């Protein structure tokens, strides 16, 4: 009996085996130190929201010293939506956090393979996917910075490019939906990456429009207007799918002290990288980014990540001199290398004039975040190498050369794909004692409501922080608390001002025995204060939706229902025809 290998799955299987070293550490027990050590508590807050029926999740009750703040009203939820899937299957918070990272590595690899194999062939797909996976900045995001949201944004870069390419080629509706879903994933992963990725996406689309003769330089720029409207619809649909998140970000950020996230240390001008750091240094550590070239972390592009594209450029120049023409695939690679070089330029301080002209990009805080695009674009560009070697030499040279480069790539970069510090850790240890306090106070000013002049310096007293006058006698009973609400019965022996252990934020409402009552906002911590008469009270505090949240929720609801309807149409057709 002969064993036949299904060629359809051969290359993906080889690719999967080759990327196992990139996430092998994450399969081991324990946890590791990272800069953004908030993955587990964000997952906890997401889980509490869903169990409490706060969908979509907006208010995180434990953060800000347990006064709560509107984390997921502004912080993209994608990694924690994925993490909740693992939590549903019973995985611990520690394991779920690591599985989020493993899923990111696998998806980014195979989406890159999907894109490149479609254009440069399967060997090129494997080659580019491995360059993408083993880019040093990829390791930095996962194992040093713990920048899960930023890493997840990189999952959707190749997916968006793929569906845009397919849409320009065949114009099919499924590709419009694909672009929309890709951009929706990007919007729900990392807002700044949407801003910086979009110009490269537009450049990609324009390239293929010219190549496919669907855009011409004439009085009428677009030869095929329907294609333009297909792209426009995909963008609108992506915004509709994510409206529950994107619209509050756009219209309600003004209620928080978000300015602190772009001042002082977080100003973009502090975090440029030098030529040496980008191209020549192999320094690797888990320190901070600082002013000047003495950063405690690495911003290397990766030796092979820039050397191989450079060699392709030099060989292309040689071909152009000899043959006076270049294959379309080589031209595409040169175009991508140019875009990759531009993204590197944005990391260097010589690009300051661009940052000053296009001020919105200053919101990304760290110029070295452009290395996400560098890793993507340069990894995409090297996919042409197996094609070049096969066409201008032979198949054997192509296989041997790409194999040697692949092995060298993994050997050179594998040392980055594990944490510098790690150890045993349980959920209970992470959610208690000093570890708990560190998490609930980290980033306490990031989304602090503007009604507060300072953040809390100590933990909230459950339900009631203060009574004025202090000599007033109270009796409290029936206390209940959810993620964005709290309830208690209260007896006062005299009139008093009661300070609720809850920060004010639009639209918190307070009722007493079912009747809405007014409240003041004390200026220090921004807590809600109510005037109560002597006697019995039933106090219920609840975060209600603002008009923009209501509208955005309904837009997303109808968009997702429409998507489900579209996806179910083929199934319905099959059932109808069977009958």
C-alpha cells in the first residue's frame, strides 16, 4: 500500500513545523516578564463584562484602584476576544494569555503564506512567511514589550493585501467582504496601526490598478468606477462592523485625560532609532526605549531582512542593464522594498519633517512602531527570490539557496523568540497581593476621566468612600456589584452627602428607590456625590449608554447580522436545491 502525500497540505505542514520554535517557549508551564504586563487582568475584565452582560465591554471595574475606568471603550479588544475563546474552553488566565500569542504567530504566518503563495508561488510563500515570523521586531512585541494588540495588528496586514489584490484581479464580492473583515480586525487590534498602515495599503492598490490597466493617466482617472465603489463599500462596511468601538473612540475620547499618553516620555520625538540600531546592532535586552541611541531594547530590522532585499535590488539592477526589462514579479519586489525603506526612514530622526507635517501620526507615540510595516513589506518583497533563482539559474539552485537562507534565518533570530526573564506563576498568584495592586494601578492615567484632577492613591472603599458629616450614622445592607453597576440599601439617621466609590463618566445614572436623582462630581478623584435625606434609601448606580454608544451598537449589530446573512446564503441555496 503506497502512502500518498496530499500536495495541497505539504507546504503548509512544512511551514507549521518550521515556525514551532518561534512559540515553543509558550508551550512550557509558567509565565514571563514583559513591559505591558496587563494581559491577564485585561482578560479578567473582559470575562467579567461578558458574564455580567455588559456587551460590548466598556467599563472595567477593578482598574484604577478598583474605582474602575472605561478601558474597553477606547482600548481595542481583539486579543481578549480571542483569549475569551480559550477561557470558555477552561484554560487558565496564564495559559490563555500565552495561547493568544501562539495564535497570533500562527495566523500571521499563514496569512502571509496565503498572500505570497498567490503571487510568487508556494516556495516563495514559505520563504516570505518565515521572514515575517522570524523578524526581530515580531519577537520584541511578543516576548519583550508584551504588545499583544500591536502584534495582532500584524496578523491582518497580509490578509488585507491579499483580498485587495484579489478584488482588483476578479472584482468578486467575497473579496470586498474579505477586505472589510481584515480592516475590522485591524481596527479592533491597534488604532495607530490603522493610521500608519493605510498609506502602504493605498500604494499597494495603486500598484495593482496600474499593472492590471484599471487605472489610467487621463482626464478620467478611474477607468472602472465600480471598482472604486467596491473599495469604498469595503471601508464603510469595516467601519460598520467595528462601530461599537470606533465611534466611541472618535467621539468620547475627549472625556478622558488621554493627552498624558502623548506627552513627556511618550512624545514621538524621544523615540527615534539610529542607523546602527536599525541595521548593524545585534543588541537584545528587555530595557526601556529612551532618548538617544542607548535604548534598553532592540530596534533591529534583522540582518537577513534587509540584506536579502538589497541583494534582490542589486541583481535587478544588473538584469535591467543587461536585458533592458524586468519581470512584473521583480518590479513588484522592488516596489515593496522601496515601501519598506520608506517605513525604515520613518523610524529615523531625519524623517522629523514628515512627522511635523502630518501631525496625526504623532499619536502612535513611538516612531519605531513603523518597524511593524518594515517587517511586513520587506518579508513580502523577498518572496520573489525563489522565482528569480529558478528563472535565471535553475530549480536545484533555487531550492538549495532558499533552504540555506531559511536555516540561517532561523538560527540567527531564534535566540530572540523567548523571554529574558520567566518563572512559575498561577492565576491566584497573579490576582492577589502586590501583583494585583500593580495591575490595577498600571496605566491609571491613560483613560482617567477629565472630571478627576488626580488618580486614586489608595484602593476604593466598597460602595461608599465618605459620609459628610462624619458623625452621621449609617446602616448598609443588600450590597451587590457588577462590572458597570452597584446597588445597596442605606439607612441615614440625618441628612448627609454620600460619596460613592465610583468615578463619574458619561452616562452614569443614579436612582433612589427607582427614581433618578442628581449627583455632583467631587473635583479631586472625580467620584459621584449624592445628597440624601435622613431615612431609608435604595441606591442603584449604572453606566447607561450615551447616544453615540447606542447608535454605534446598532450599526455594528445590523452589520454583523448582514454579514451572517451573506455567509448563510450559499447554505440556504444548497438546502433549497436539495429539496
